[in-house]
């Protein structure tokens, strides 16, 4: 695997975070990469699921989406009124 390079601006950010958290720069970098990779993998899975739903004909029209949004907002407002 080829060596990876980090921009100097990013290296300084890592160093600042490491100092604030009393961690090594490597530990901060590892945690940040893990979190970023976890998100990217999740996002790609969600996009693939959405595309599969579209391919299966499970799409909502714009009008259906708006109706769902209005219904959810009304339910949310009702829940706020009950909590008050």
C-alpha cells in the first residue's frame, strides 16, 4: 500500500486536538479516520439501499412526500402541545 500524506494544515489541527485532549497525534488521527470511514461506509450503504428501493419501484412522488411531511409536522406539533 502506498504511503499516505497529510496536509500540513491538517497535521497542525491534529496536533492541536491531541494537545487539548492529552492524547498522541496518532491516537487522534486513528479516531478521526475511524469515525470518518464509519460514516462513509454507512452513507454508501444507505445510498445503495435507496437506489435498490427505486429500482424496485418503491419511490414516493413529490406530492406523496409533501403529504407525509405535513402529517409528520402536525403530529410533532400535537406532541409539543401535549407536553406543554
